[in-house]
């Protein structure tokens, strides 16, 4: 695959999936994200997965391996307890593995051992490792899928190009006599060797022949419609994956990128997060609100010209604070306490006098409430 168009497609999708932040966090009773849990699993996903990979490169490796094999295993390497003895343990490092054999409750996985520097084949229980199948398996990994047909056509094109670009002349020499007898065939072989010697020994590759001999060259270019088929399969693959040439070269508009993220990136990210949550979080942890969530920065594709308008709308409608907007555009937070409050700065805010804008009115309201209960209702209505 690494000599064909598939490499660029796989790498583009893997980089975009790795750009999505996957975190171990806590949710409230309504399923809303509350906080990030400082755990070994979160450290593997965001900072360092193992001694060789960061969290982002690990996710990229997961996607690339999943595309190549159709399925990939995420295996905890260093843990606080033996996963075979307990389901409650913390994960300190993890690696990707290639699944070699399948059994009802376990699989044989080929893993890299960073202590010895060798790859080892080990049997592991399915419940202790993450097994992620490619959501795009029918398009990429099926034997007769669009991607596999494209790979075969590209291989045929490479073979054809190698034959065409070889230094062979592919000549047929027609001699002026019949070569059916042994003597004639021997004479024809001598004539062939003589022409080969002339061509190889000449500086410019020139040879002479008899006037009665006829030479035919075979390596002329022949249109076999391979390029047309490859272009058709490439367009089919792009449409099935939600890709366009504009996405690959970075000139796609927001609607095209949104379709690409929803059709291609989101299924892969969901497959990873769901399997991590299913295998590496206990039922007790899930009951306590723990989960594995993916977050994509919605401002990453926004042009600078639109940031000001978006910032105004988000702060005016009290969705983001000023310091959160400053963080998005890469500025350090402000020390002003007002910058951390969800307020609309375009509207004058009332002073906090027991809920009343006028301190005198607040005192009157307290007076009526405490000394004259019979007048409290009238004071509360603003009378």
C-alpha cells in the first residue's frame, strides 16, 4: 500500500483523527462534560502513550494500523494491577498490536516489547484489550472493495510502466529464409547474436542488417484504458470516503470539511472512544459518570476575519467568557475578574444590592418585610 495513492489517503484521515482531543472525563447526571480526570488512561491519550509515542502519534498509529489490517488491538502494557485478576486498575502505557488469530474469548496479538526490542506473539483475553474494527471496512479492506480494486489497478499500471521503460528493444527479425531445420535455426541464432553484439558494442546503439531482412519493434505504447479505470475508481473512493481533492490540498470550504468530518472522521473517532469506554472503564466508573469523550475544536477552520464576529456573538449571548475567547485566539488570559464572568458587556449590569439596582429601594423593601409584613406584598411588587 505504501507505493500507491492509499498512503496519502490513510495518512490524511489518520492525522485528522489524531487532531481530535480524546479525554478521560467526568459527566454530570445529564451527560454533560464536567471535568477531566487526571488518570493514567487520560495521560496515555493526551500526553504519552508509551516510551516511543505521544498520545497523538499513538492515535495516528491506531488509525493507520486499522486501515492496513482492517482491525487493530489496543493493549495496556504497564498497569497498576494484573488485568487477569481484577477489572479495577489504572493504565500507565499502551500499544497497538496486530491480531493474528481469533478464538471465542481471546486473540493472538503481535506486540512490540520495548524492553527487548523484539515483537512477540501473545494470547490475550478480549475483555482486557480494545479491539477496534475499521468502520470503513467495506470500502477499504473488503477483498473486492473500491480501495482494493484501485490498488490492483495501480499495481498493473506500475508493471506496465516498468516494462515500457525497460532498456529492452523487443525486436523481431524476419529472415529471408525458412528456419525449420536445425541448420537454419543455428544460422538464425548466429544472426541474432551478431545484431545484439553490434547494438551493445556501438556508442549510439546502431546496427546494420541485410536488405532482405525485416525488423519489427514490439514495445510501442498501447492504450489499455488503465488510467481511465484508475481515475474512475479514485473518484469513486473519494466519494465513498467523503473526500475531495479540495480536502486533500487544504482548499475546501466549511461545508465540505463539515461533510468530511461527519462522514469520515466521526465514525472512526466514535469507534475508538466507544471501545476504550467499553473495555477500560468499569461499570462502577461509568455509574459514577466517568466516560471517554472526543472534542474537536470548532474554531480551527474559522478564518481570522470571522473570529471577531463570532467572539462578539458568543460573549454577547453569554456562551463564552472573554478569557475563553482570548485562549482561542492564542492570547494569555486577562487578570480582570470580569473577563471570567458570563456577562454581556454591551449592557450595563445592575449593582448587587440584594437583587435591587437602587440601594435605597433595597433598604425600603427590607423594612417593609421585617417591620410591616402586611405591606410586604405591595413592596415586593414595586409599590
